[in-house]
């Protein structure tokens, strides 16, 4: 399993190496956010890579994820998502 930090995001689906994975949120902490625990659908071999894909939606209240508008980026064509809470 893998535990990630989240804050004010809604998670719809998680896959690991293309297979659906179970996930659950832990207890919310006032400033640390909420842990997201992902249970891998299969046991990984030592050294095996895992590609974890998370379908989620953030909100304006989500301080962990922030956006630049296209106009704020160097190319001025696409928005840019970044995290301050790594």
C-alpha cells in the first residue's frame, strides 16, 4: 500500500499499473490535511515500478494544489498545476 497526503480534494478513482485499486481516507488533520491510503491490487516484486493514476477534483479551498492561468505561464498557451505541499 501507499499513503499520500491530500487536502480538500475529491478522489474518484485510483489505478495502479492500469488496474483499479482500493483507496480510503484517514482522519483529517487541521493543517496537515487527510491521508489517502491506496491498496495495490497486486503485490509488487522488489524493484518493480508502479504507475499510480489518481482521478481527482480540486477546489478553490485546496491550498495543496494551485493553478497558473495560461497567461501566467511562459508559453501562455496552457494552465499549469503545481503543489506547494510536497
